[in-house]
């Protein structure tokens, strides 16, 4: 399955929403643009990503920029997968 789709599915699961997938682009803003995406939702998203992709995320591995856009979140996930040799 395509990484974009898996990340979108993770977002939807963590935020308990449906996104218009046809409108998601790398530059699509996330935190601050999606009302449901607050700091608590970010924690839920990190947990969801860990469960769905099989990696762990240390507290010092992410910051607000990770959640700025779909592209930044996708790049973060890709980097974690690359580090595991799954990219």
C-alpha cells in the first residue's frame, strides 16, 4: 500500500475524522488547519504511527514542524522507515 495512503489512514484514525483524500498534497497544512488536530491529537497520532508502521518515536525525534504539513509528516514517517531498512 502506498505510504501516502497509510499516513492519511493513520491521521484519520488518530483524529477520528474522514479527510478528503483528493485534496491532500504535500503542502496541505495539518496542525492549526484541522480543528481536531491539537497537541493531544498529535500524541494519539504518534502512537497510531508507531502501531501501524512498527517503529518507535523518541521524544526528541519530532517537533511542531513534523506536523506542519502532510509532506513534513510523510517525510518523518519515511525517514523512520528508512532507518529500519523498510523504506
